[in-house]
């Protein structure tokens, strides 16, 4: 009798039919966590579904996201930037000195306001480029190169202001932190624009592909003809520019500039947002939109705890747990 042959699908087809839970969580875990947080808050947090609550969370998260976009690009190359908080302090210290006429005489107040938006950001962008120069030309590890400015930058900001609080009331400048466009905070509009441009640049431009190639395998990227040093310097330049913008937003929102507090701890919040959002901390894969989601998760966790009477210190513990979980999921996805 002829044996009946049992036809089995090829091994790849059988594997493709399986649902990979770990890969799914690695890719969509941040979105799922954000959705769950929103549902939990709708159930237990009083007055969560109000415009006031949305406004509070948006204004708290914008600076983190803007700095996080720059941090995403830096980490995508396999680097790190610990100087972002200090750069925010420098920008925040310089702007009032400019528009109040303390740095140099102004022919017209409008010129001072315009320069206050431009010069501090250019300064922080240049300092960010210097970070990239130290890394690429002096071969200093990114964590050490940016640690130098992390330490010295806030001191520079304090020297600019003599350690004094700078209080001001200038609606034209404060619009960047307090203004609204069709009822939406202007800083949120600016944040969305920056995220959209960075996401497009990372996915659709040669520069974005070069960033990911360097983070994936720097030696191979160099052999392929990618100008590694130039790309890295540009990435740290962008991080510096965005840190300066975030610094202006913070002082405009507070109507005061304090070199001791502006940007304090921002480097940790930005790195946390990047990690939770799904960008590989080892480089080679990045998602700017994921950084936005990660920042929203961290902010909502803190808001949820505070709104329900949990001390703020517990939010730090929760943030640390979220980062550990995000890194663990990344490791599982890599395996």
C-alpha cells in the first residue's frame, strides 16, 4: 500500500503564523501603557477629563519632549548627552540679560526680544557642537564629554546672573511659554512641530539614515563612506539647539529665570522618555514619536500619583521602575 504523505507547511511559514508577544510589546508597549494610564485616570482621578487637566499635563511635558527629541537623535548614534539641563540653564540665564538690556544696550526693546529668542539658542547649539567635537576629534567618550558641560554649564549660568533670580514681566517674550493658539498652548504647538520635523528627518532623509547607520555599526558606516564625525557633531548641535529652546520655554512659563533650577534633572527625564518610548539605548533604532509617548507616560504616572494623594517621592520610584521595565523589554526584543 502506498503511504500517505503528510504535507507540512515550511518552517518559516509556521513561525510566521505564531504571534510574537514579546515583539508586539516591544513595538507597541508604550502605546498600550499610555492607553491604560488614561483609562485608569478616567476611572479613579477626579476631574481628569477636563481641559484644565490636559493643559497642566501638556505644559509640564513640552520641555521634556523637546529635549527628548534631541536626546533621541544622540542616543540613535550610540551616544548620550548629559549636558541638556545645563544648556537649558545657560539659555534661561542669557535671555533676560538680553531683553532687559543688562548684557548690552538696546536701540529698541523689540530688538532685545528678537535677540533673546535667537542668541541663547545659538549659544547652546554651539556648545552642543563642542560636545560633538570633543567626542569625534579628541575621542572622548560621550558620557565624559557631556559630563564636563553638565558640571560647568550650570556654573556658567550662575556666573552670568551672579546666582540671582531674574524676574520679568514681558508678554511678548513670555508668549513662548504662556501664549495660546486657538486655545492650545503655543509651547504644545511648537512641540508637535519639532516632533513632526524630527520624525520626518529621521525616516525620510539621508541624514536620518546616516544617524541610524552609525548607531547600528559605526565601523561599517565609516567604511560605507558616511561622514561619521560630521553627522555626530550635527546631532549634538541639534540637541544643544533644542535644549536652548526648552530653556526659553521654562523661564517664559515661570516668568523668572533661576540658574540653579532651570533644567535641573532634565537629562534624566529626557533619557527616561527616550528609553520608555522604545529607542534602543545602544543606538541603531530610534522613534521620535515614541519619545513623545514615553514623556507622556512619565508625566501621567507622576500626575496620577499626586492627584491621588501619593507623595512626589513615590513618582521617582515609579519612574525608575518604568525605565527598568522599558530596558528589559528592549533586551527581550533584541533577543
